[in-house]
C-alpha cells in the first residue's frame, strides 16, 4: 500500500508578497499584483501589465541572507526565498537520516542574466561567471546548496505546468520509497526573453487579465516562486510536523494537438483532471473548488472550461482563476496556485475570479465572482496546463477527513 | 527493473537504422562531434519539418526510430531529458534581443521551450499519455530513466519512451570555452586520449529507449537501476556510493564485468572517473567511449545504447578497447558519468 503524502510546509513569493502570510493578506484584501513593469529594462515597459516581485535582486539577496560569494540569477534568488520559507516552516533541519529530495520546475532558468550579458559571452571574458548560471539546473542546485541538501534532485521543464509536475514527481518518488520527504515547486523570474516570446505569440493583455470573461484578451505574465514540503505518513510520524493537507491525486496528460494552442474540446485538460480525480478516490460532486489554469487567453479558457463541464457534468464546483492576483507565474504557477488552493482549503475561502463580468456564451458555468467565506471545504483541485499540451492537475484534501 | 526493448539513436557515429554496430568508426576533425542525421522525410512530414529546428527534427526522428525498433504502436508515456534544449533557437532570440529588442516570429521562442521535443513527439505519435521533460545537466536523462522505471513499477505504463537529447553549436561552444574546461581547438576525435590539447571534447546526440515491463524477443538488455549523486565530498564517498548501489542490486563489485567510464579528455575530470572506478571496482574491465560521441549533458544515452548492444550482441566493437583486458563474460555493465564532479550518475545494465 503506497504511503499517503502529507503537505507540511509552504513557501511563496510573488508580486503579492514575499512570504505565505503576505500573499494570504493580499488575497484576503483583493489586492492584485498586476501593474506596470518596474525592474526589467525592456521596450515593452510601457506596453504591458505584469506582476513583478517588488524587491530588487540586491534586496532579495539580503532578504535571503546570502553573501556575495556566488553569483545568483533572479530566478535562483526567488527560488531560494520560497524554498527557505517552506523548509523552515516544516522544521526539517532537526531530523537527520530523512532522505530529502528537491524537485524544481523552471522554464527560462537563468535567462534573466544571460540576456543581459549575451554579447559579453560572445566577445569577452567579463561576465563568465554568468555562463554557467544560464541553464535550468543552476537554480535547483543553488537552492539545494543553500539548504544543505545533498539528496536526489532534478529539474522539470514542461512550460507552465513545470511546478505541478514537480509536485507530482516528488510524490511518486516518495510513494515508491525513494525519498522520505521532498521540497517541490517552481521558480520563474520575468525576462525580456519570454515577455517578447509571449508578445510575439500575441497572447499578452495590456490590461489586467480577465479569465473566463467573454471579453478576455490574454495573459499578464508574472514572476515568483513557490515550494511545498511534502512527507510520507511514516516520515511524518518521525518529524511530528503539523499536517497542512494531503496530496490525494494527480494526473498528467498530453494534448498532442498543437505546440502552443489547446484543443477546442480540452482533451488534455480533461484527461489530466480525470486521472487526478480517479486516483484521489473523490467524485465530481465531492470536489469543492477548482483553481483553474485560467490564463485569460481565448483558447485556454474555452478549452479548460469545456473540459471542466465534461468532467463535472451538471454540477460544476466553485471555479476561479487567481491569475488576476498573481499574473501568470509560468513554471511557478503550478506550485503557487497549489498553495493558493491550500490557503483556501485551510481558511474555508473560495477565492474570487477577479475582473470577471461577462459570461462566456460557450460555457454553462460561471466562475466565482466574489470571495466566499466560511465554506466547509474538503477537497480542492489545482490545474496547470502548459505549451505543448503538457497538462497536469493536482488534488489536495483536508487532513483527517476520510 | 525493466527491459530495454527498443532504441533510436542519432549520434556522431554510424548508429542509424541498418548500420552495423559502430562500423566503420567515424572520424571527426571539426570543433565538435556533430551528429550524422537521417533523411528526415522518412520520419517527419516535409511540410512540418521545414519550420523545425535541427534539435526538434533529431528528437522526433530518434523517437520514431525507437518506437519502430520496439515494434510497438504507441508508448504509454513520453519522457525527454535535455540539458540545454534547442540551443539554435535560443541563440536566434538572444541575437535578436541584443541587437534591437524586436522579434515578431514566435517560432524560435516556441521551439526554445524545453518541453517542445516531448510534446512534438506526442503530436507526431498522437499520444495523449503522460508527458514530461527533465532539464538537469547530467541528471536529465537519468531522471527520465528513473521516471520510466517508476512508471513500470507503479503499473501505469507497459512501454515508456524515454530519451536524452542535446545539440551543440559553434556559437555555444565559443561561449562555454571561456570556462576553461573545453578544448580550445579542433582535434581528431580518435586522437582524444593522446591529444595534448587540454579540455573536454564537445559532442551531441539523441538517444531514445523503449523501457518495458516485459522481456520479449526485442529485448536488448535489462535496465536494472539508476542512481544519482550530488556533489560528493570525496572520491571515496563516490566509490562508496558505487559499491552500495551495486549491492542494493544484488551484486558484488567483482560481478561487474565492464564499466563505461565518463572520461571526456579534461584531465581533472578524467582523473575523478579513473579514481572512482579504481576504488570501487578494481577488478572490472573498463572502457572509455567519448572519443566516439563527445561530451554533452545527455551523453549517458550514447553509453546506454553501447551497453544495451554489447549485452545483446555479446560483442565489443574494436573502436572500444577494454582495459586492462576484455571482460571474460558480459552480464553486468555499469555506466558512470559526471558533470564537473557535481552531478554523478550510475546506470546498471544487465543481460
């Protein structure tokens, strides 16, 4: 019988705040982090709305207590801040002998510095220290080094579902007995590289995004990092850490449709949610809330909406996209939204789908327009879908409920 | 534990379908060992392939070769490992961004996204199952194999398509050469072990495997286990890990018949490879192979192709001399690789 997987630590930095509590406060106060570009030097500065983490790299270094002995990309700094919080939350340092893994998702890795110094890389030796911070593994290894982790680690890149797949892989490794505990999630800093890439795809909204609204017009990109500490039931007996909730289901499926577009009927989304639901032992009517991928693009919201209606026939649970709060944190979105879903579960709150006013004619259900409090919640689902049709879904359940 | 029931490999050697096992050996004299590419229209619709960059074409083709080799219709999961993804597309964008921040063609951006290879394979095979991509230096392919073994163990898949792929470009090589670890000039690959030019010799390649639950008449070898080791404190520690890994799989050090070593021409790197094996498996025959394929993040794919074929054919090609002598039997092969002594990996392959 594979072990149950308990969530015992959370760490979260986004445009809304630098830790879980600050993010929760912003959510409760309906404070969106979407605004103009402050940090990145880009021609798109006045054109796009994004969600940036307020701190500069120097401030992040200080906040994380890092010395200037190594070079850090913003991607790494954000990851370190969130992973540190999750790790300290679960007090893992006092438990030697526990095999701790680190599974991290990222899409552009250390591109933030690479794009600044690319000409130097080509012509001179002045920025050589940033050559090896460019790849995706660099942030993962520095997060591990900073926490003193030496166990299994790897990095996943499945675009916007990277962090969800990291949580899933970590859980599978624990169930198979390869790890006792894992830190899993993702980190992403905004870069000119992907701002321009998404812009070339013409899927960025200049206004705050409006997921599931008939007038939706695209994404606001965001940055940040989020990590969960998870441990097996047996390990939890040793650590005695407070159980926040249980990861009861996950599913990964592929659209196999188009590199950047979702299929009109949401095949991948449906399969990912269905797999997660089947595994969890829950049924469509016991899911209390879905934190949708809900990017605000024409394509995603229609495809995801149809998949939700197909799986939750006749009775769609509360649904919202929280991207109007955080922006689309791409490879960190999966873990960020898992945490937002868990915060809802803990506090009995359905987060609102902000900026919604016009129902989509193609869908029967409406996203949650207002924040709903004092809801008796037991089961939440969090969806993350990526380019290439890499679709994943996670299900968390309140602890102690059978 | 699972079985390798199909292989598709594009490499700097004669490894395409129909070629004899590494015969004749291919000599390279350019800056890095470049893959010998197939006729892509045999595997990809020419209309679609026109817009694809080299890495994507290599990925889809090697995956298709692999699936055909295994004689299966559809894998139950697709997993790719890549250290750097499409370098060519990334360079295109960085070039445009650093001249004038204006790019209107989204294709290089889409293709630069690391998961493009796995998802293009899925689109080509119309496979809606589990799909993932690992991007962790010399753990990239190893993570895929670990995931594949888990899928088999969990019973969620019967046949997993898992592989590693990386490409090199002259531009990228000129950048990483600044780090002092790579050869600063071209040499003849077959002279790698006697060359006076310091540093690693760069290469590239794509290798996909069908990892299956059951042994069939297609089976090359058994993929027994995969282990990773991060930043070992010492060579002794690495050697201890090797011995523990072997024994966890029911073997004693003397049961390992052959070690495929990760030497790449960089003196310090190679010393670590030599020391680890000398400490852990003093009686095993060993060989080096990177003169055939060069060094890259997912190079273990080439090594796994070698190990699987050596075990199936019970034969070692002449381009791979064994030291101190040829093994008396070919039952158990260990592949050791590392990335500048940071990411070590061990793959145990059995007959």
